C-alpha cells in the first residue's frame, strides 16, 4: 500500500517518540490527527501552534491550510477559540481595532507607551485542560512544559504589539505613558469553580488549602495551573469541560485607562481685588467671588484634554489681601493629559483669554520641566516679601517712629517660631491711622505682628508703640523669587 501524503505541517514536525521506526509510521497521523482534533473544537491556528510546539515555519504552513467550510461558504465566520477566547487570533481585527480606538479616545500625540493588560483567568485554565486533552490522544506529542502554560504572557505580548502598530507608537517598558486595559468574558462567569467538588481533589491537601481562596477570579495563576494540572480527566468530563466548549461570545473591552506624565505650567499672578481666595474655598453660609486657580487652571486643563489639575503657589495671601507688584509665583500640574505639549503662541492665547477677568491677572505663563519645581519649594523658606498695611492705632504716642520702627525678630513664644522683620517704615495719616511698609522673611504673619495676637507674638507693633493696634487693610507688594526660571 502506498504511503499517505504528508501535510505541510507534519512534514516539518519532529515528534518525541522513543523508537525511530514507530516515529516513521505514526508521524503523519499523530500531528495531522492532533491538528484535526484541535480544529474540531474551533481552536485557532495560533493556539494550535503553541500547543503542538510548532516552529515559525510549521506555524506558517498551518495557516495556509484552508478549512473545507471556509472554501464552500464565502461568508463563513470562524467560531471563537475555546482557549484564547478570540484574543490570540490574527484574524480578530475587531478586538484590536476596538482597543486601539479606545486608547485614541483617552490619549493622543504619544510616541511611546507601556501597556498593562488584564485578561480573563479562564484562558489559563482552558489552555491547560485542552493541552492535556489533546496529548491524551497521542502518546507521541512532546510532553507539556511550564513554559507552555504561560499563555497570558503570550496573549499580552501579541495584543500589546498589535495595538502599538495600529497607534503608530513604540512599545517601551520605560515609557512614562502607561496604558491599562481590562478584558473580560462575562459569559464564562464561574465556570471553573468546581475543583473543590471533584473526587480526585478531595484527598489532595494542597488543593484543599486552595479551596479557601474565594471565587475563581481571585485565584492566583500558579494555583490555577496546579489545580487544573492535577484534577482527573473524569472530573473534567463530568463538568463537560473535557475539552471546554467554544464560547458564544469572546472577550470584551471593559476598561481602558491611560496615565500620562504631568505637564507643568509656571507663571505669576496678581490679585487686584479682595474677597478672592487662592484656591476654591467652601464655607457654610459664606461664598466668595472666585479663586485664583479657577481663573486659570480650567483653561489649561481643557487645552491639554486632561482629567484634573493641581494648583500650587509660593505661599498664599488671605482672602482679604491683594497681591500687587510683580505678582506671586505659582505653577499648575496638569494631570493625565492627552495632549502633551502646547506651542508658545497657544499658551499666549490662553493667557490673553484668562486675563479678560480684570481682578486676577496672569503673566509669564510657560511650560517648565518637573525638575524646576524645587525652586518653588526652596523659595517657601528663603524668599523675602514686602507688604503695605493700613493700621489703626488707638492712641498714637508722640514718639520718633523712625527710631522705634527698626528691624525685629518676632515670633510666637509657645511655638518658638522666630521670623525676621527686615525693615519697617511708617507714614502717619492722622492720629489714629498709619500706613506701614515692611519687608520680612518668608512665613512671617503680618497681621499677628501688627496686633500681637493676644500677646502670643512678640514683639509686635502694639508692644513697640505701647498701645492697641489693629490691621485694616493689607497688600503684598513683592515676592522676591526668581520665577518662572526661564523668565529670569
């Protein structure tokens, strides 16, 4: 009898048979039968190549074999693979395109990214069961190794590479752009939560400990690998999982999140009206006109298509204090932006737009590097400020104010917190009012220095003049800090 012709796959397949003569006889039927068995349960070619440990040439030859139903039915749709649930199939472009489209919705303008994929754990259980099932039908197939069971890594690598191809970006594990994708297969639900009821596992002490782990989705991959490697085939048959059926629906995209590196906008602001807070402040029964951050941050959040922002200034004035002169240094951290950069012209247009509100004005707005933020932090301790205050005096003594108002070191005694008043200058308006101009180091409480804060701040203007004093109006004239960095 003439030998049967070998398929393109079996011609290249080397089997692990102990007897060379036996291998010659069984080589073709073993590999072809295994391919037929796997295709009979709708296993995709990629999963077949992994299960049978085909090399690249063999895998390519496998894909060239067209199924009879594909030839006879032009509109034939392949069933969903029972192992990878449709994620590992090269022909499954709708899933890849859906993933790429969802990433585009939340990220644009990126050049590199790292991708973190969460896949249904059913893939691991199904791969192990079908691998055992097909090997039970052929003694000449190479025994499975632990590497064969690492299907999730294979699927993650494949999907990540294909998504990056469609996006036109480079996959880089060190990229600051992180894309998190969650894929689920709701139809399968709690399909594999039966091992604890299986007779073959009842006497397995290690398995008994694992049965306390909770629902299937909470099981670790090593535990899933162990349980479905050890469970007896007859127990799987009893659950109609020898082998598992092809699901009606494959994986679906449950969530896509992109975490992009923050963008930092630096500048200075002037506040020309009282009653405006530094950041939004909500007090029961009291409302404020607006806040400094509300006047500028939303415009940049919109321009960068970001999810949120943080506003940080070098100190902050009270709601009833104006910020005059060259303004107060600040920066905005734009969180998770889709757009990662703006041109200088665009930033200038935003500055012109936000400056239409007359009571708060912004200038020198620009993008800075995160490494420059230390200047703001250092400035909080090292900068000096100049203030102008309208002070009420109960009984202004007949003394030489120029002699009395000299530099002081003031502080709250119970906190041992000393701050230096660098200079003092007073202009008498009348017997009850003076205009006080003073320069101090960072962190000095001007209001407390004027009225003494119930004698908790010493010395104070009240103790210097020897009478009751209070502050009526306060303005910040200068904040001595070089900011933004490129402006100076």
